C-alpha cells in the first residue's frame, strides 16, 4: 500500500508511474489527497478543542482549590459541550480515515522507473536468453502423452478424485517431483536461505498483507466456514511471519525459503494452451523470500534472478528472462523478471518463475519495519521469487529430454531420483 505522505509530496510522479501500469482510475490520487486534507482539518479542530478543554479544566481546578465553586460551574457546562464536539469530530475523523483507507487499497504499487510502459505480455522485454533449443524428431510427444506412455502422471484419475487441474503423480513421476523439491531446497540452503514449513491456509489479514486481498479473491480457494484461504504461493505465509514486526537493521537481509503445495482457481482457464501440466489448480513450488534494506533491494532482485537462472542451467533447460512491462506486472510489484523455459514438443515458452521487488508496498500493509542505527524505524523492502514452480519444469524436462530409449534425467537430479531414465 502506498503511503499518503508520498502521494501528497509526489503527485505528478505517482500519476506518471500509475500510467505506466495502465491504471484506469487516476482520479483516485486526487481523491486521496482531498480526503487527507479533510482528515487533517478535522484532526486540527479536534486537537484545538482538546487543548481548549484542557485549559478550562485547569482553570476549573484552580477555582475549586480557591473555593470559588460558583465561578467554576459555568465553565463545567463548557466542558460538556467540548466533550460532545470532541465525540462528533472523533467519529467524523474515523469515517474519513476509513474512506481514505478504502481509496488507498485501490492503488497498485508504482512501477520502478526502469519498467517500460506496455499493455500485455506482448510488450515485455527479452533481457537474456540461454541455451540451445533441442531438435526433436517429428514423432516427439508433448508431456501429457509422455506421461501416459510411461505411466508417470494420471490426469484422468486426478479428474475423478478432484476435477481438472489436479493430476496424480505415479511411480517415477512422483519420485521426480520429490527429487526436484529436494534439489531446489538444498540449493536454497547453500545460498543462505532458511527453510521454513508454514501453514498452507491463511487468514484475511495475511492475504491483505501481501496484496492478494482484495485484488485476487477470485483466484483463491476460500474455506468459507473458517474464513481461511488456501495459499496461492508460500510468499503469503512466509512474508507474513514478519507482520507487525520491527527487526534490527543488522538482521537484514532476512532470507527464507519454503516448499508448499499451492492452490489457484485460475477461473476461466480452458483450451489447448493449458493442457497437461501447463496450468493447474494445485501444484508444488519452492519459494524464496527476502526482507532487505531499501538501499540494497534492487541489487538483491538481480541476485535472486541470477540464482533462479542457475537452477535452470543446472537442469540443462533453455530459458529466457523477461523484464515485465507495466501492463503485465502484478498489482503489488514494483519490478518483475519472469523466467520462461522452452518446451520443445509444444514449441513454446512456459513461465516457471517470477522474481519481484515490492519495495515498501507489502511492508506498509504488514507494518514490517526495521530500526535503523540512528534509532528511528523505517519500512523494509520485500522480495520473492519462485525457485522453482514444478509443473512446467517437469513438462519441459519430459519433452526436451525424450529419446528413443526413454526420458533422460538431468545429472544433477540422479542423486535424488536414484535412476537415470524413465522408460
């Protein structure tokens, strides 16, 4: 959530950056400033009344000590009037603050100055491309057919149990999933990330803190009786570990990672482009999260991007890095890199990771601060990234590594799978 003080002091810049994100309600900015003006006016009146009431209270006390009770009585009547005015003003300030809050949560995060204006994914920038796309024979199969051929993923069985988008991994398919999870967690550990095992349901406060609420209610599974949400990513519970927390500056950066299942309703997702593992309602993911000093957050973003790329290189997957344009960025992000792998049999790029810097947008909602060496508190910066999401990684591994003899397992995974081939 943006800070009112920043909006007031940087109105033109705020409007300019919101335009990069194609925000359709720029009038909200002036509404926020007007509401804040009104809040300040009423707050000033409230403080004036309080000061006047305190002065009269002292005068009454002095008169009572002097035995001048009759002189004090008219002043007491004034204090009753002050109390009534104060109550009315307090209620009016609370109503203004509630309206101001409702306007603030409408505003997305401001994109960083390096983010280009654009409308959709077609306007994203290719920052880097790595690897050679494999040349497969014409008889090469997409991963959903390979999954059936080798009996490693059963989409129909998952459909019977839960519905479309909930596959059942079997045999070597299940072991390959587990191998990828353990490999990603071990690599995160080597990079200094502390492994956590958080809940996979969160409350409304947690969803609001990281910006999934009120922006993405339709994409989240809601447990109505308990008013809880199944997590769309481990970003939500891991970042919320620090809600309403003040950390010491010397504790930064804080680096956590977690493996969790993730749940996304993905309403309206149908068609050939979402077949097989391309888009699921439940999937596994290892997430990395950092809480950092504002001065270092953009270098940390580059470091996190490089780390995710190192995982893709280790898996011997061709990939590219995209710098997202304003129109394709998430509501809460200030800057995002997407990593896409090449899926050879489908002949298309598939996103497997997003690494984002949220600056103070989440920390302002979370009230996540650090105490500087000078003793003052400041909002920290938060970042996260998929390292990595499994379904599309698995899809690309199956498609890219298929041979006449079966599917070759990347060498870095063999110590985890205990097998070199799926055949």
